[in-house]
C-alpha cells in the first residue's frame, strides 16, 4: 500500500529541501515556523522603527498597535507551518485505516493506491503552485494599498491626494510578507480540496461496510476524525479575522453586537466546509441490500 502524504512533495517543499529547512526524515516544522515568522515580521519591525512609525500614531495605525500584522505573522503563519506535521501523520493514518480496517477490500486495493498516487501527482504539480503564487501576489498588493488608503495612511505608507506612497516597511509587506502569507493560506485550501476529492473518490469504491458495526457507521466512523486535523487552520484564520474586528472595536467606534451575525456565519462556514466531505460516505454506510440481508437474518 502507498503511504498517503499531504505535506511533502510540491515545488515549494523542494525549495525548502534545497535550503536545508526540510529533510527526508523530518519536516522540521518548529524551525521553519520560526524562520518564516522572522522573515515576515522582523524586517517590518526594523523598517517601521527606522521610519518613525513604530509607535506613532497612537490610533491603531502604528506598527506595534497594528493587531492584524501581529496576528498574521506571529500567530497564523507559524500555525500554517506547524500543523503540517499533524496533518501528515493524522491524514496518513486515516487513509491507511481504509486498508488496515478492511474497509477497502483486497480486490480494490490497487484502485485505492491509484487514488493516492493521483492525489500526490496533483499535490506535486508546479502549475498548481504557480497559480497559487500568482494569486497570492494578485491579492496581497490590492489589499495592502486599500488598507493604507482606507485608513488615511499607516506604518505601511502614506496617502497624498488620493495616491498611496508605500514606506520601506510597506514595500517589504508588498513584495515578501503579504504574498508569503497568502501563498501559505492558499496552499492549505488547496491541500484541503485534494483531501476532500480523495475522500470523494474513495467513497465511490466498492467499500466493505458492515451495517451492524459497533461504531454505528458501517465501520466508517474513524473518518469523522479528519476535521480535527484542520482545526489549527481554522483557528489561524479566525485569529486574523478577530484582529480585524478588534481594530474596529478599539479604534473604529464599532460595538460587539454589530458583529454577532458575522461571527455566527464565520463559525458556520468552517463547520460546513470541513464536514461536507463526510457526506460522500452517507450512501455507503448502510446500503439497502445489506440492510435487507441483516433484517432477513434477524427474522429467520
């Protein structure tokens, strides 16, 4: 059986291997999380200090009072890296259980391995990562410029006659930190889509489910553990969103009641997003023919 891997492969990982950040035996997530955080946040700190915007102005537009930048690069970005090790182990174990638990019968093992190979091929696609890279730059720039313009100038730049002029810190944000954060965010969404598609294709196999299995899900209850793997990703995204709400509460004159619907919708979005693939197995849990067989046995 082929081992399922979600975090290895792909051009970005290959680059990190060349740099010695990743080895064949270890993803070295703590070290990489620290390196990425320092690359993104430390130059911003130094450049903002040199530009005199480290603590001024005192209305949330200075670097140290910008909750969003700290949430992104000191909390969310390291989490994006740290959860790779968790996902690698947990998703690999869950996929392995399809065979070890005899959910995938021997005559379907070859097709199951082909699904894993297909997923790995798509994971390793340089075209996919190039698209993510382009999308990251396409999103990071306009968001930064819009934020500076909307706030009338921040540590990242000033606004003169409606034109944004980026500071040195702003240029580092535009060219390095913003795109890197967006790229890691998009990579996790891509990985999730790959996993969801893998589950969809596995559910289409001739799985060996047992209607009387003690887990009350035909033997498939184990797969419901996978949303916990993406809990760290959801938390990281929520920290970034919460920092934006905190800015509005502290300096924008907003009240918490104004965001009740937004917060509820945010929670509902992640619940639906990360549990939806479980429905692929709904039709396989207790097939009608097997249920009728159990009923006949009980009657006779």
